[in-house]
C-alpha cells in the first residue's frame, strides 16, 4: 500500500502558523509581483475567490470579506516544506518517502499490517501537524494514482474523513472511481478529458473500464496504459529516489517594474547568474552551458500586451561553478539580446551540461582558468549564515529597483535571525 501526504492549502497554512488569529479567517497568497492568487484557504474558496484570478479582479471580494493577503514568502515555505518531509522520513524511514513536490510526498506503507493502516495513517497526520504545525491530508491505496484520488476525497470532506481516506477494499475503490470526474484524476490533462467527455466517458470508473488496446492508441501509449491500470489497482508507478543532482538549473524572475535600460538588464542577469551558481555549488556540480533569455513587451493587434521571448546560449571552455565566470558570460549574452527602446518584463539564466564538480574536463586549447573555489566557499558560508546576500558581486548592483514586488510578504520567521518571532508579536 502507498500513501500520499499532502499539506492543506500549504502556503496559507505557513502564514497561519505564525499568525494563529487567521486560523479560521480567509487567507490568500499571491504569485510573483503580487499578480495572481496562487493559494487559498478553505474560507477563501467558499467566498468565491478562484485559483489564478488576478489580484486586481478579486480586490473587491477581498476587501468585502477582509481577506488576509500575503505575497509569496518562498524562504518560509521552503523551510517548512523541509521540516514536513524530514518528519515523514523520521516516521516512515528514509527509503520509504518520495518527495513529489513542495507540499506532497508519497510514503511506502508495504511493511504495515493491513489492520494497522488506518491507525498508521492517522498517526502520521497527527505527527506532522504536531511537529511542524502544518495540517495535512493522507490518502492510502494500493497504487499511487488511487492514493492521489483518496487524498482528494479526504480533502473534499475534512470533517467526515478526519483528513484521512483509505481505499482498501474493491468496493471502496469502485465507489471512489465512480464519484471522481475525469479532470480530477492524477495524470489526465485537459485535452484528454475533453476527448473522453466527447466520447461519453465522464468518470474515473469509465476510464478504468476501457480496453487496453484503445487506451494505448488513444491516451499516450504506455503512459496512458499505466494510468488506467493504476486505477484498476495494479501498481505500475513505483516510488522514486529523490533527485539530488539536477540536470538543469535555472533562475528566472519577473521584474518588479518594466525596465528599458541595459544597465538594469545587466544587474538582473548578473543576480540570476549568482543564484544559479549557488545552486550548482550546493549540489557539488559544475555546468558547461549557459543560456539567457529576455521577455519584452509587445503590443498585439487589439492594443493589449504580449510577451516576446528572445534567447541565446554559449558553451563554456570547461564546466565551472565559479560565480564570476558565469556572470561574465551571462551578461555578455544579455547584451547580445538587448534591444534599445524595448520594454522588458522578465529575464532568466539557465545552466546545462551539468557534471560533478570534481570531474570537470579541462580544455587543452584554452588558457587556464583562475580557481576561485576558496573565495566561493567563503562567500557561500557568509551569505548562508547571514541569509541576506551580505556579499555580492558589484555587477549585481546595489539599489535593484527592478526586483519583483513583495509588498505583502510576511517575515521569514525560520530563516532570518532578524525576523524571528518574538513573544510580543
């Protein structure tokens, strides 16, 4: 049996953890630059605030119901996510947990006696909330797809389920499939859902009854067939080891204000290159390919705005994780892309060709590159301990008026000494 543990309205729960007065109050969290609603508490859902709605469109409802609004606080969310996952690892064992996303993890319960499954699931839910303060829902079933479906049912009726739902018997599986619409099945996208609805199929149960040959031809081959068999209770998607070594690393951001000056583009791209270099060193890797993209605003035929992407890349003489080298190359690429008179709203730096840092192949035909490893270690250690980019390269600028808006961001209670919660707060 497999379980999926899913944090309830995770971003909102993180904000409520340090502001208990919001426990039963509507709360929403906004996307980068405070643009759209990306997280809603149950109370916010009940008053009609939709996921992804632009903030300005929901402003009247938010004001009317005195909804608490927060900018995304990724430092806080990332730290609390780590605490949730560590709690699960301590409860179930390191090898039994697969981190699926920032707020979800699969847990292998194959070693648990069937008679103890519900008790174990409830103990796991209580343990996470007690140790981290984050409420979770738990779905348990014989396959990962059915576990996701059970978790959705647990969240749909929290009072009756106690945030735990098990699909152990054949009758429970069939009942759950019949009350689940196609678009709510993990792995069924909008295009496939529309296709199946047009053919008269409406529920997960209908999908599970389709012949294998038809599924293979019409629903993406092996991937679709695996999904349908999982709905039937046949395990086809096993738990995966956590991907510790990423094959591509990127840092992309929307600008807080539209920018037009090359100097601002240089600063932003240098800052993003710095961030990607930190990520590289954190996983003890180096990269030999760097790509930069810029998105500029263009007026469409109806007078609105659309984004036009331009990008370019270069191959480095040898793989590196040296911030200085990456900044130099990233800024040079940005200068190639920049067009005077254009208005830019987003930029990004992507690194590829990632290899272990201690296995970089040198280039016989290129001059030796200075080794700044000790300097990079010192900078990383200081910035990690201070958590506020105390040391940065001059190319990143000092004022950074282009940084994304976070006007409603709460304190970073768990990652900044200066913002730690005090008794009087």
